[in-house]
């Protein structure tokens, strides 16, 4: 098994520890090194920040609504000795 791999983005030959595991790949590692992937994801988040925040807030609201509904529909505690 080879100990180094070339990053698809920067082209540098790096040790396998510099790549994330990806079991769907033949060699078991992502084609892009961690540094390049991190830069890509940070840039993507910066350009999609509003959408990401809205999605998180919508998920949070849905979760809170589910909790409120569950509490409203629950019969409550039963009295002791009854």
C-alpha cells in the first residue's frame, strides 16, 4: 500500500494522514487533502452563510414545536395511590 497520495486540488504528494477516510473510494481516502477541503468548505460557508443559518433556525423551530406538541398531548403525571 502506498504511503503518499497526490491531492487533486493542490497537486502536492502528502502522507495519507493528510486525507480524510472515504470508504467509497478505491484507496479508502478522499481525493482532496484536509487543508484544501477545509479551505473549500470555509469558502462555501462564507458564500452560503444566510442559507445555512436559516436552515438551522428552521430545524430548531420544528424541534421546539414538536416538543410543545408532545407536552400538550401528554396526559401528565398520574397521582400517587390512585
